[in-house]
């Protein structure tokens, strides 16, 4: 995969972030999400590649654009698979909160799991957790293992968890184990990345979130040499059937990070609102400022890109 494509793909997330940031705090989640989708779709066709969306906005009948199976790119060049979320944290953006991003993971054909649109039990950490964590063990046990690997006390660790009723017992156990908790309303891709981001103050992610987001997070953590494991948690028989049709024959399988995202990967994200590792879009009289993250698993390169966008030369925005 040509490394120069990374710069082309970051332009895609930049435009999606700018478009959705226009609607920050306006209280309209659908409008913010649609703005991001429209901008991302338009920019993707300018990238010289032959790509297929493997994780997107849903099935073709549910999403007019960026649906699973949709072909994007110029149609020539490298054959790629893309997992994307034009606006991760739609509620966050709509309410002017923290940590909404536009994000994409890109891999060569066969390198990204075609995950069904269901829930996934997840655990994630930075490099210290590699080979140490086990999603089949209790949160208490995994906190002990991570504390030992980091040469600190459990009380020094901070877990990040989606603030949902389904996590009541999980939250109680983490507190009983002595760790601190950062409860978030949305955005568990950003949360997973934070576990491997220096100075984020986040050590480990626990809980149930979307399976497609799990694949995107796993791709990011591959670039950061982090750890990620997941187990699908279908909500009904229909979701079990869908998973089987997508080739997942063991619904209770533990997906390791290499099962979700492997090989030569790229990860790009642009902040919509300010968060743990990216600043949000800042509008100026002449245009705006953006902050993006570009990572490649092959080289381990991590680039932070701060860009000025002058609207007199980009009239669409």
C-alpha cells in the first residue's frame, strides 16, 4: 500500500470533520452525521484507489452513501478495504461535547474483519497490556495484570467505560478493585486509542460497544502497538444469523487484535470537537484550523497534522 495514500486519506477526514463541525452544538445529530457522510463520500472519489467499504453506515437499503459493500475511490490503483465512521460521536458533536472525530482505517484486501452491526465486549490498552490481558478474565484480574505490567498500583490506573445502564455491574467492580473511572457518553474508538496515547490519563478500556467500531479501534491500536480483544454480543437471533452469514461461525469466539485488523494498515482521524488526543475544528474569518492523526502499522510512523484551510480556495466549505 503506497504510503503517499495516507496524505490523501487525511484530506478525506479533514473535509468530513469540517462539514460536521459546522453543526456542532446545534442539537441535530442526523444533520451533523449526514454532513460528514456527504463530505467524506465526495472526497473519497478523488483518491486514486479501488476501495470497498467493509464497515460503514450500514447496509445499502439503510444508508444511501458509504454503505457496506460500496465502491469508493477513483477505481484505479491499489485494491483496498476501508472501515470508516464519518462522525464518531454524533451525540457529542450535536451537543458540543468532547471527543467527536472523523475516522478511517484502511487495509489491503482481507486485512479488516467484516464485522456485523452488533455489540462487542471489548478490552483495550497500550503496549504494556500486550500478552497480559485476557478478556475472559474478570475486570479485577485484568486490572491487576495491567498494574503489574506498568509497575504501579491498581489505584493508579484509570479505566474508561461507556456510561450505560448495561455497565452498572462492571463499574461497581472496577470501583471495588480500587481503580479510577472515566465515564464517557459516546465515542469508544477515541476511548480505545486514548489507552495507548501518552499523557491521556487513560490506561484501559472495558465494556460493550459497537462491533464495527471495535475493528476501527483495533486498526489504530495495531499502529500504536497496543492491545485489543473482543467478543461479539448479539442483541437478538437476527444479529446472530447476520454474523453467521458474514462468515463468523463461532459467535462466542475471542477476537484477538490480529483477527480484527492485520497486515499493512493505515489509520487517519481528524478532530471534530476537542478530545483526549485531537483538537477540534476551529473556525476563523478566513477559514478554519484542523488537527489530524495519521498512522501506519508497517513503519510505526505517527504524524500529527495541523492544517489551515482557506475557504476562498475551498468555496464548498
